[in-house]
């Protein structure tokens, strides 16, 4: 029973059985990692443990490629196939209460790989994950394998078997420290996923350089200067300065009477000379008068890009008072 109902032939059951037998034969020669393996049948929701967050795909458009609904998770094109949103309300799918009603999803949207996509990779771009869980509705069976940043296979969820026509999901979970990406597989057009829950870092890591390196609380300077560089492909020109805070409390100066807030040539620069632009912001140093002096102090800078994506970075300076 294929997932998508129109235009395409139904996959032959015989071929699927042969493929399964071939796979079982192959797997018996492979050492399968079992760290954190978990397969739970007949579930309807994916609980979100502390520190984790959920993607339910409900903000999608039917047929659109899933790019990145959040920072930190990248739905990677795999063997030429993209992750795609499906909207059951279109009636194109055998997803309850449409078509044959074989498959199910939570809400209206799910994720799949299109008719021919057998396996899909999801990368954790802002740091490794230790937990990744997903609900699947499947005819062919499906599994998650997890890999570290050096492509070592470090965990597998185990196999979710045929579970269609019963209105529930099988929940697959991999748990292992240092997961850089996961691959969900197996046969195209014969499974869908919904409700990803993971602890993958979902905030852009920023490199922050705060000057002065030594802050004299009794000095006469007016500003603390901060150079923010973003990881990945994020553009510092997209930083919304009105959202930038030092130590979650002190707002960046945005008054346009200061040239350094109004002219991009003044606030966008490659301060450390590594070829990547930084955004310079300044904070009123009177806001730091309550810091303890005499030792190193870690300062945190947070903010949002214009599209609401959060970033965070820290730097350590010395604080003196003399
Ligand atoms: Ca959904
Ligand atoms: Ca510095
Ligand atoms: Ca730079």
C-alpha cells in the first residue's frame, strides 16, 4: 500500500518480501549498535523530555521541500531526494481519513521523501544531539541509524514493522552522545514520519569578542564593544540589533544619533580578519557596574535575527575596580 495514491503504481508485495529477506540476510553479517535502541508500537504522541523540542511539520505547504523550520536541524537532500511536506487534506495520500486511510499523521502535515526516496538524512548543524525520536506510520518497516561527525555508525533504533490501518504510530528513538546526523530508511512511498523530538542544539552559536578585555569599573569609558560572528551560513547583516542583550539584561545601543548604529559600514566588519564579517554592537557600560571585580567574568550575548532565529555566544573578560 503506497503512501501517495494518484498516478503511481502500487509496489508489488512480492518485491517487498524479497527485499526484506535480502536485508535480513545482509544485516546478519553486520555488528548492529544497540545504544539507546527503542521501538514502541501503538503510540499516538511523542513525549518531549526536558531539554528537547518538537517539530510537527504543521507550518508546511504540501509538496514543498522541507528546508529548516528551526536552526540546528537540516533536512538534507539524500541520494538526490528531498524531504517533503505532505498535507493529508489534499487527498493525494492514503492518510486517514483520506484515500484508503492506511497511514496516519498527527495534525494535517507529515514528512516524507517523495515516491522514490528510500532514505533521508537529518543533520544537527549547531552541535551534536544525544536524543532523536520520531513517530512513523509504515507499510515497509523503517529504522533510524545515527552517526557521529566522523561517519561512524553509533546507534540504531531498531526496526518499526508494518503498522498501517490501525490509527497509531510506531515510535523510534535513538539515544547516544555525539550524534551528528541520523538517517531514516527504508522503502520509498511506504512510510511517513511526524513529530520529531530531539535535544539537538536549536540556537545559532555565535563567536563573541567583547572589548575591553579588561574592564575597569572605575574607568571613564562609556561603552562595552562587542563583535558578533555567526556560525554556519547565517549572515550578521540579518541581526536585529533591537533584540541584542548582554547578560540577558543590558540592551545594545540602537539610538541612531550614534553613527555606529546607523551605518552598516560602521557596524559590519571583519574585526578578527578571518574572512567572516562580524556585527559590532555597543552596550552602555554602566549596566555592568554590579559585576564582581577581581577575576574573569563570562559574559553572554543573545539576540535574534530578523526572521526570529535566536543566537547566543559568550566571551570572558577580566573585571577590575581601581
Ligand atoms: Ca504533523
Ligand atoms: Ca576581547
Ligand atoms: Ca571575522
